[in-house]
C-alpha cells in the first residue's frame, strides 16, 4: 500500500487535503492538467475539491454547467457567486437568466440581474421582490408611457405618490390627477350632499321665524330649486331626509299662506296712503301753479294772464272736490283757493287803469344821475317828486298789485342810490370830517391850544365849500359858532405874543455872540427857538411880519457853524455813496459768477461783502434808499443761489437720514456700521444745509448712528459673553479629550486628533483662534499627530514582517488577497520594486531591468505614480507563492522590512 501510494498521483489520493494540494499545483492552461481539473470538478465527492478545481479552471461555461446540474448546495452557491462576479464579461442566455431569477433570493443579486432582464413583466416581478423604493422610482422614471401606466399600482403599493406625479409623463400625470380629483370628489359627495341638504332644511325651517312675505316667498322658491338639484342618492338615509323635507315644506307653506293674507291687507292700505299722498302733492303743485299765475298777472296785468289765473282756479276747485271724496281736509289749500279767487276779482275791477300807473312807475328808470357833488341836490329833488306822485296813484290799487308796484319802486330807488353811491359816500364822509373837526376845535379852544385850532379851521372851510348846498345848510349853525370863537381868540393872542417875539430875537443875538463850538448843542438850541417862535401864533400885522423877518435873519446867522459842519458830513456821505456803489458792482460780479464757484467760495465772498456794506459809512436817507433798491435784487439773487444750494444740501442730507434708517433693517450690524461710515463721509462732502435745518438734520442723522453703534456694542457685549461661555465649555471638552487619550494606542490617538480638529473648528467659528485654548489645541494636535505617525510606522512594520513570514510559508493572508489588475509578470513587478527602492538586481535580469527602467521613466513623464504598497499588492495578486516566487520574495523583502 505504501509503495503503491508513492506512485499514485496526488489528485487521485483518497484524502481531500492531498487532492486540494494537487489542484494548487495543476496548471489549467495545460491540456493534461485541464482534463484532470475537469474530472475533479465534475466527479469528485468532496465539495471543497470541486470548488477548488472549478476555481483553478475558472471557466464561465463550466461554472454555468455546474450551476445547472450540480445538486450540492455549497457548490451551487460558489458557482452562483462566480457567475455574478463575471456577469459583465459574459452575459447569460435567456434560459440561464430565467434560472438565476428563479433561484436567487438575495436583494443584491436581484439588483444585479435587473439590468440584464428584457422582459417587462419579469422586471416588475424583480422590483417587487427587491422592494427598494428608490429603485422602483428610478425604473418608473425611465419607463415608457405604457409601462408607466402598468407600474402605477406598484408605485401606489409602495406609497410613492409624490414620485409618481413627479416622474410621470404629462399625459399620465394629468390622467392620474383627474382620477385622484374624481376619487376625492366621489369620496366627499355624501358629506357634501348631507351638508347641503341639512342647510336647505335649516333655511326652510327658519322661514317660519320670518314675517316679510316677499322675502320669504322668494327664498322659499330658491330653496325648493336648490333641493331639486341635490343628488340625494348619495345619502344612506335618503327616505328619512325626504320625509323631513316634506314635513318642513308643509309647515313653511302654511306659514306663507298666513303671511300672504296679511301682505294683501297691507298692500291695500298702502295703496290708499299712496293715493292720499299723491293728492297732497297735487295740492302743493296746484298752489304753486296758482301763485305763478298770480305773479304773472301782477307782473303783466293783461287779459290773457287773467284767463290763466281763472284756469288755475278751475283746476283748484276740481281738486277740492277730489279731496272731499277721499274725506281729506286741507284747510290751507281751501283758504288759498278762496283768497286767490277774491284777489282775481279785485284785479279785474282796476285792470283798465293799470297802464297809466305802470307808465308812471317806469319813470323811475329815467331819473337824472348827478355827475358831481354840485348836481346831487337837483337829482335828489327829481327823485323825491317822482316818488310822491307815484305813491298817490298807487293808493287806489288792491293790496297784491300795490305790493308789486311798491317792490318795483324799491328796486328803482336802490338802483338810483347805487348810481350815486360814490357821491353819497363822499358827502357822508365830508359831513363826518367837518363835524369831527368842529368838535376838535371846540376841545382845543377849551385846552388853550389856539394855534392848532386855526389850522384845523382852515380845513373845515375847504371841506364845507365842497359840499352841496343842502348839506352845507345842515352844518351852518355849528360852523358860525366856531368861527366866532376863533375870531375872539386871534385878537387876544396878538396882544400876548408881541413882547415875547422881541425877547426871543434878543436871545438869538446873545447866542450868536457866545460863538458856541458844540455843533450838536447849537443845532438843538436853534430847533427849540424855531419851535418857540412858531408857537407864538399866526403872523398877521405888518409889525409881526417885520419881527418875523428879523428873527429869520438872526437865526440864519446863528446856524452858520452848523451848516459848515453838515457840509463836511455831506461830503463824507457823498464819498460813502461812491464806496457803496463799488460794493454793488462787486455784488453784481459775484452774482454773475456764482455758477462757476463752489458754495463755500460764494458764502465766503458774500459774507465779506455784507461786512464791507455795514462798514461803508453813513449816507443820506434818499441816496441810501436808492442804493438799497439797486443792491436788493442783486443781494436777493446771491442769497437765492445760496438758499437753493442749502435746500439741495438739506434734501440730500434728508435722503441720507432715510438711507441711514433703512440700513438699520439689515440684521448684520457690522454691515450696518460700514454703510453708516460711508454715509458719514458723504455727509461731510455735502456741505452746509442752512441754519434752520442743519442742526435738525444732524441730530436726526446722529440719532440713527448712535442707535446703530449702541446696537453693535450690545451685540459685541453679548458675543463676548457667549464667547466666554463657549470658551469655558470648549475648555472642559479639551480637558476631557486630553484625559481620555491613550498615547500608546493608534486608534485612541486618531479619535483624539479628530476631536481636537473639531474643537479647533468650533474655536474658529466662535472667533476664538487667538485665545490661549486655541494655542494649546494646536500644540496638542501637533504632538498627537507626531506620536500617531510613530505608532503607525511601527504597526505597519509589524504587519509587513508578519506578512513576509506567512509569504515565506507560501501563505497569502486573506486581507491581502485582492485582485489588482496588472499586465506585468511577478518578475517585472519585482524589478520595479528594486528600481523604486534603488536596490540591485541579478545580472541575469539586466536586460529586463533596463526595459522596466525606461518604461517607468515614460510613465512618470505621463504623470503616472507608483508606490511600494501598490506594487506589493500587484505582486501578491499574481497567484500562489511557489518556489520560484519565494526567490523573488527574498529580493523584495528588504524594501519593506
């Protein structure tokens, strides 16, 4: 047995482990080995051996054959897994796909099959088995119109109504929308009909509490129409509702019958009242007609107007009969009719004499009109004569006609007075003036002020001469009395004033002899002397005239020093006039150039000119008024320019105030402050806005700024408090991190570094990067990162040592069994690792090394980059580590360990 086993191939060994080892040594690319592997894959009793042989062959068709024919579940599962791994390389046939769909029960596998299935019903079946809403939604979104329609129940089954409406085609979306609206309407129909029927019944029942027949009847008909339109078939209790309707309508109809009877009675009463009201209105209308007919007759007393009045009386008598038939009494109308009948009879008796009376009355329109005060007496006499004659003729007329003509006469008299209004006012004014002047003269005589009396009396004489004779006669007695009194006063005054005149002349001569140098005092003394002389009364006699001439000559001699002084002042005034005219020219030059100057330049020059005008010296009043009249328009022009500029500035600043107030609506206070600073600079650049508005606008603008800065300070204070609280909180977090970290544990260091990075981000968000805690966090991060790097390098080295120990035993750890695509052989990868780490290669590989070196340079130029780890993964993905590979392993080991 032992001898025979030595010559038996290991793949025929009874031990599964030997067969597995043999499989690892067989090459599927060799025909003989491939045959052996196929035999093991199909016929071996051990599932592991079968799976190993299948993997060694790695042929998709063999995998499919096994999947279809094999009974062992582990082998079937392995085949299924490989088939799914290679689906992209070889797509299954329809039968194979149907078998996969039937057998697979894993969601991930079903998802992989879904893109391969072409049958829509199978696709829908797969979607239901998978049951993932996003996948169903995506499939629905890319389906055709007809497919979307079939998928609607699936979407609704998984409650994807929103996605259904979102991804549906416009036509389907509209159809679904209409179906949903129809469904909702149908669902709401019973509720709506129930509400509507209840409302109609309530309104019908409420009619019994209303007593306006017209409204009740109209509303009842409307409610009946509404009831007929109700779809009562939707109600479960239709019969009970209909019975209730019949009961309520019967009661409502009974109520309406009673209201109608009462309504008919009220309408009959109303008709009678309307008739009575109409009759009363007719009474008023007939009275107005009678009054108009009487007025026409009085205005023009002719036979046709008498006939019109008689016709109006006939209509009034007929209306009186109608009043009697209605048992209506109107005493006013009856009395008016009787009075009008009597007046009509009186007028008919005197109608023949009316033309002559009318002619006499109309003479008042031709009365003469005076053109001056002297003709006023004649005009007044003519008017009085006409008025007296006409009044005598009117006495024979009845009262209505008399009143009518008297009214015409009053109008003519009013017109005559209006024509003489100015003359009458003038006469009245002169009379009042004369009366007042005479009273003033009497009062002044009693007070001893005789000189003034003579002046006033002269005015009285002039006014009396202007008055008409009739007005003069009214004032004659009082005038003569005052004239006698003044004659006595004049004689008495002359006896007293003569000695005083001589004394005053002597005083003037003495003043001349004194030669007084005080011009102001001398001038004042001369004024007083002149006043005293005038107070001595009128100059009437020759002696008084001689004394008056002597006084004037002496006073002129005394005034000589004053005249010379005033002449010097006059010369200075003339020079001041010249100076002021030059200033006016400067004003004009400034007014012409305001458009080319800045506001500040205009203000400066204008202020200087006003100062120079005030300091230009005195001028006489007449010249000053003329100069001022010349200056004023120019000054107004300049001031208007400045004022307009101030107004523009004020308006601009007012807008700035509104802009500043608008800034406060921004939630970001820092933005508000920046905007306000910009507005402050613009405020400075605008200029003065006038005394009246500058301070007011500045106070408003400053108030807005103060509010903003106050808000910023409050916000900053709140932030500082929040930062302090945040800093305390973050400090405790930092303390906890540093206390919990394990400095010799890479994972612990990694977690701590992540926590410290988050802590630093929080410090940055809270604007605390300049705090001491921030510095401590940064320092600790650097320290932990350095320790982590050291530990990682140490751990990676340990992993690599362990890896190479297992590789030297021809074992590739599961964690390194990764398929990294590469067309390179294991020898080429080995040489690349040696090149990358500047290690030497055997002489036998010099040609390959040179080729790989050139290839690496080209790849580097093209931007490709390789590292040891990637090359190692490629090296390991090349299969098991055989004896040949162990030699290559020994060459690359120094690069990693």
